[in-house]
C-alpha cells in the first residue's frame, strides 16, 4: 500500500495530507471544475487533514448547494471541497495540490458533469 500524500496550495497557506493515493482521479467538465482546474481525488473525510488558519481559506458554495469549495485567500487555489447535501462519506481534494508524480499514473475517469 502506498504511503501518505502531502500537498499544498501555491503559497503554502493550505496544507493537505491524505492517508494514501485515491484509486482514481476524476476529470469533470462541469463549469465549476473547468473554471477552477479541478482534478478530483476523493476520500472519507476522516482520511484527509487540512491545515490552514481560518483566515487563510474562503468558502464558496456552488449553485446547486451540494458542496462547499474551499479557496486559499492568499494565492487563489481551489484546494478541496466538503459536502453540504452531497454524500457526507466523501470529500474532494484537488489533486493539483500534490506533485504530479504522485498522481499522474493513476487511472482517470471522465465525468460528464455538464449534462448532470
């Protein structure tokens, strides 16, 4: 089993640690994912640690109100999301917060979020 992955936003104000790499990476074409550059890895919330001072991140609740997206207030990276009405047993982390060598080898699943 692979070890923990540690990532961060561009400026380092948001630090992310996950227990292990995800089984796959999701690439979605919905407007939010396209415009934020999202490449999703998903874990149970208990397997993700977000370290950031409260004033370092800002919430964004998208139109369907299923998730809260979190954005670094200093560098603007869309780092992760937590569920509102979406399934509470998972949260998403933008895989771009990790070094590409840690996740580029993982299978990619295309999601047609523009049609959902």
